[in-house]
C-alpha cells in the first residue's frame, strides 16, 4: 500500500502548491484541476487507514481511547499549535481553509470542535475511529450505505455544516468504513489484480473525471463518490503493478513517510510560494506549471529532510505518557505497578494509513508498524 500512499501524498502536495502559488499570483494548472486532484488522495488514505484499523472497532472504549484516540488527538493538537505559531511569524499567505485565518487565536481554541486547520485529516482519523467503534454492530452493508448517502449528500451540497473540516469528514467517512468492514475483500482484490479490473476502474475514472472537469455537475448525487471510488480502485490496482519497478521505489519511500510529509510540507510551500510571488509576479502559464512541479519536488525533499530532524524530538509525535509507559515496560516493570495499560501496549500516533509511528528512533518512525499488533 505504500506505493498508493506515495502517489496520494504527492497529489496532496501538488494540490497545496497550486493553491498557494495562485494566491501569490502565479497561475499554473487550471483551477478546475482541483476537482480531479480531490478524487484520489484523501479517499485512499482513509481507505487504507480503515484497512489497518479494523481491529480497533472491537476494542473496549478504554482501549480505543488509550491506543488510538489519545495519540491521534495529541498529534493533532501539537501540530495545530505549531501551525498557529508558524502563521503568526510568516506574514502574507494566511493559510486559511475558508472560515478562520490560521493566525486567528479563535481557530486554535476551537480545533476540537471546529476543524478549520489544514490538519483536519488527523482530526478525522480520530472521529472515524470512534464512529466505526460506535457503529460496529450495524450490518456492514447498512453501515456502508448510510455512509455513502451521507457522502453524496455532502458532495452534492445537500448537507453543509458551514465548516470545511466537518464537510470533509462527512464526505469521506465511507472510505474508512469500507476499509474497516471489508478489509479481507480489499486485500483479496489486490492479491488477484487483473488487467480487466484495472481497465474497468480506469474507464469509470475517466468518465467521471471528464464530467466533473468539463461540466458543472458536482451537485449530481453520487457522481463525486463514483469518481473517488474509481480513482481509489485504479490507484490501488495500478500500485500493485508499479510497486514492482525498482526505478519507482522512491514512490513507496514517500508513502512510508507520508505522515511526516503531510505534517511538514506546508511549512516549506508557504514561504517559498510567497517569495516566488514577490520575485516573479505574474508569469506565463507554461512557466507557472513548471514552477508548480518544481516546488512539489522541492517541498517533498525538504519535508523528508525536516522529518529526520523533527523525529528526534519525540514529543512532537508521541504523547509523553506513552513514552514513559513504553520505557518502564522495556525496563521490566510489571503492569500491576500502574505503568502500562491492560492490553500490554500503547499505540503511537498513526500514519495516514492508520499505522503507528514508533518512538524509539527516527528510523522506526517511518517503519509503519501496524497499530493493533
């Protein structure tokens, strides 16, 4: 799955590069490309998170809190505070999603109920994990159908919370739920990848993407969901082929580091886009496109380098209480001493696929160890 995550995180970076360069006055890819770029990255991240988070739906509420919700919410809060401080120091580009500027203290105070931060994705992981746990007794078909109805209602504009973060939560929960409830079938489909299935997914994606790109049809119920589902299916099926090519191994590396790239890339893009806007102003669209892809590559490489530095500061990724429990457990202190929880382990913050980032060394943070093992 790392290859699919690598492609997805590259598209997330391209999406944000496009937005910030346009804000700085540098036009590149047509703005309607945003509709296509939204089809694959977040849906596939949440599907993969569901695939590797299925066991959490059967845990007790206490275990769910200690092993999943607390680490994820800690990560969300810490990096939201860092983001707030960053935008206070960097003038010009506001970094807002649409409701509140990133430098507005109210946006920081409301992060647990009004996710207007670019880290809404991490918040959504916690919401989805709890929702899947709370609804796990529903028949799987009913669960997924209800999630699909909610998704279509949001993407068609029939339901609007007034908050982009919550709208995305409503639109994308269906992929997490499908991953949780149908993990064996998804893994089986990947293992039995065929040219016929791949071509079918490609045809469905081409048709839905063309309609969304060329016509104002986003309001049509289930059209966006069809495009997202076909994009995810095609992406995962193609990844099964492309991951075998050694020349593309760097894509899997990006996927393994997708959490760090996600957390760090805007700290690179924002100041660079601002400086480019001041230095270049308006440029020919062809030049703008070249700048876009150049900045994408630079942001990814810089994020990977920053990752090597930030993972040395462990509290940026892992709650201190979890670090202490693991340290005492490693020293042989029995659970009865009150230093470990009843399941014998605690889980570190999840990558965008729902897997953990370990806490012992910077290298293990990228290892993608499964959260429930």
